[in-house]
């Protein structure tokens, strides 16, 4: 029963095929240890091969499956050996190794993603894909028959049993699916990673077992498909994760050959009745291939990794068929029974396949040698260019090219250089957002010029807004200098593309700005407290500076003019104001008529000056003794009396003149 693995021997054992890392299908002739074919799919259409399986079709070419049952050793009857491909686009194609061409392509919708597993059983093909579905295909009609929705989880391997009645789909669990009823039978749990290898075997009583291997587990699990057990029935210990499984049942004894990632093949032979899940089974034999270092002068022995191994074509166990080497070159060898039996660790020394190819090429080469010439330092002349000096091409580094884009804006003509800089900034920003180049983005976001940022943001297409917001969010999570630039970019982006942002809707808009809003709120939540703390620290620092300055220069404190304020009783202020008021009445009574004499005005000004002076002396605390104040008041009264008498005389004279 064919399992969904990407390296497999044909059913007659004459061919070996695998899908290499480039998606090419490589076929080897096992007897000659040479490449038979290399099929390159339509790589320009992006449909490389992902998995394959061997199928037997009638020689008439009608696409009918061979009805004769093949023997337990895996050999097929009369028919044509073909290969069913699974592609990365979810389709199936039938490939003929004899003609090295695609015979037919299966019709149907297929999978929505890449096909991860393929197997053939009961005249049908079964495929699993990344979409979590298993599709049943008819080989006779080359078309899709039925779709089984196993689940939403990505499927990584596939096998079938009971003439296609039960499907074994592997993910992190092994799922048993009944194709007739269209429902899940059981889920077997025991691996820690995705299952990539599935092999089905039958014992003499008709009981069905499954062998599985995952990408990270260093063991192979044995499952009993009949019954209600959901845990492994047994474990086979390995030194590394498995890459290839070959199993065979002989008289209720399970013979298992597993190739690990380390390049070592492990051979197990164990009675099914003696297998216990609590105690992993250890290998009976291990096979390794060592490089022949004879004539190389080195004592370090390298290992030729075993690429695949099989037990299906061995007439007598424990004979094994090994394929060792790498994708670049493989060699095949059948280990006989006398070589294996009685030895727990079997190491064979062989020469690498690449060495054989190198020797054959050296034999075909001519014995003459052409001297090596440095083309960079030699100039070839002919009659045409003998008189002309060839111009040397100078390769300008990318760093110099970026500097020549005039992004620094140091040119003399401000208007012209700024226009070129805007175009270059927008072009570089789009290139950086598209390629995710950190250097280009750093050169763009390293400039904090609001006007340039605003003009650059206006040139950004709408489809790059989400990518620019993501870069701004990343920039805002860095230091304060970068945050200032990011805020400037965010402001320019919102100002230039308001309509596009509003068209996103509330949910998408919140999703795009959630990171920026969270960072801004986090940075400003303590701004009020920090401003208060800053003010208090400024006061303390100023007081400390003043204290330190006065301690160094005491003369400043002595020379400083202190402001002294004396708060006297209200009675003193009232007495002064009362006297001033009396003096004012005396002066005003002498001026009843409309006279504009200059002397009278001068006297009034003198009285006002005396009043203002007394009030100022009172406020500054420079009031003298009570005796001095009384003398000054008496002198002021006498002056006011003299002024009033003179005014009266002047009035009398004016009256006489009028008469």
C-alpha cells in the first residue's frame, strides 16, 4: 500500500524516484545507479510537484487500474507503471516514466491549496491538502469523485486501507475516516508534531496496523486500527526523526526498516505479541555507509547518508536495499543475508557517487592545460581597437548610489533640491515598504523635517497606507528621537489621507491605529505629574543656587537694599489726611471767581506737592518725630495763609480796575 512520502521505490523495484528541493521529479535506474529521467514541471506557472505515488495502469492506456491483486512483496502484474503527481495548486496529473510526459490531468476543482499527501487503493486515488480535505479521484475516468471534509486542520500525510473504506489522515493526530459513512471513526493521539509518514501493514489474522512518524519525534509509533484504543500499541526507538519507512510482515513478526535524518538506517524485527507501549523496541541492526578515505591523506572518516531503504524486494530477510548519497547523486546496493546476519552494527565503506563522476570527467578531459589569465589585468588588442583606449567600466556601490540621490538637501538651490528630494523620498519609501529593507526605511525615517514629510506623505498611494502605519507603530516603540519623527509622519499621513482612512470603517481603523494610540496614551498619562514635579524641582534648584551664590559672595547680602514696610495706626493716617483736607479748603475758598492768575496756580501746586510728599513719607516709614511734623505743618499753614492774602489783594485790585 503506497504511503504519502516524497521518496519511493517503484512496485517492481526497478526504479526509484523522489521530489527534490526544487520541485523536480527525479527518477533513478536502480540496477545501473544512474539517473533515468528528470522531469521539470511548469515552474513558470508555479506548479511544482509536492508528492507522488506509483500506480499500475492497463497497457491499453485507457486509464483503468490493474484489477489483479499484487502480491504481498509489492510486485505488480502485467500493466504499465505510472506516477500520479500532486501539485502545489491542488491538482493531479498522471505521468508516464516511459515517455517522460504528462499523459493526463485529472478533472475537478481539486484542493484550494497544495497537496500534502497522496495514496492509491481500490482503483482510486486519495489526496489530502492544506485545506483539511481529502478528495477521492477516479483513475479510470481521471476525474474527481468525492470530497471528505475531515476537518479544518492542515493535513500532512495520508494512507488508505480496506480497499479505500478507511482513510488515515495525519496531522498532529492520526484521524480515521470512514469513506462510506462520511464520518470520523477515531482520533489517535501520541505525536508531538505533524505526522509526515504513514505505512499500513496486515498480519496473518487480518488485523490492520499503522506505522507513523512525525517531524520531531525520534520514534515510530505502532497503532492497532481495530478496537477502541487511542494510544500507540508500541514504539520503535531511533537516534533522530524518521524520513523513510518500509515495513513487511512475516509469520506474525513485524520487520521494519526506518531511515533517520542522521543518515542511519535502523532495522527492527519483533513479534507483535511481544511489543509493549511502555518499553520502546530497540533496533536489531543498524546500517551506516562510510566514505573511503584511502589515498586522501586524512584520518577523518566521513559518512555517506542513507537516503532511502526498502524491505519489499528482499527475497530473504534481513536483506535490505539501500540508496545512499544525496540529491546530487545516489547509489544503490543490496546487502545480502550473510553480511547482515549476526552483526548488530553494519558499516560498509564505499566511495561517494560524486567521486565517480569527477573521475569520469577527468578521464574525458584533454591532457593539455590552458594557462589561467586574469582578464581584469590583461588588455587584448586587435587592429580595430589598437589605437583606441578602452574605457573601463566602474561599478558604483549601492551606498554611493543612494548618496547620489541627494536626500541630504545640502544643495545651494533650495527649491530645486527640495523638489528632487521629495520625489526620491517617496520613491525610497515605497521601495522600502515593498521590500521591507531596514536600511532604506532607516534612511527615510531618519529625517525629521515636517514640510518634507508632509509632501512625501501626499505622494504615498492608498495601498501602502497600512504598511506605513505598521512601520510608524514600530518606530514609535523606540527612543524619544524616533518617536518625534513618527508623530510627525502620523500627523502628515492623517492630514493627507483622511478620506482613505475614513473609508476603512471603524473596526479596521481602530485595528490600524490601536498600536499608535496605545503608545501615545502610555507616554502622556504621566505628563501632568511630570510637569508639576519639574516646577518643584526648578524652585528647589533655584533656591540651592541662590544659597550657594550668597555663601560664596556675602557682600551681595550686605549691599542688597531690603524693602521695609511699617504698618502704622489708622489714627495717624487720618490726622494727616485731615490736615491736608483743611489746607485744601483754605486754598479753594480764596478762588471763588473765574481767575486764571499764574501765582495762584503755583501756590495750589505747592500745596499738592506737600500733600503727596507727606503721604509718600508715611508709606515708606520715614516719618520723623512728632515735633518736626508739627513744625512742618505750621510752616505750611503760614505759607497757605500768605498765599490766600496775596490772592485777596489781587482780587481787590482787579475789582478797582473794573470799576
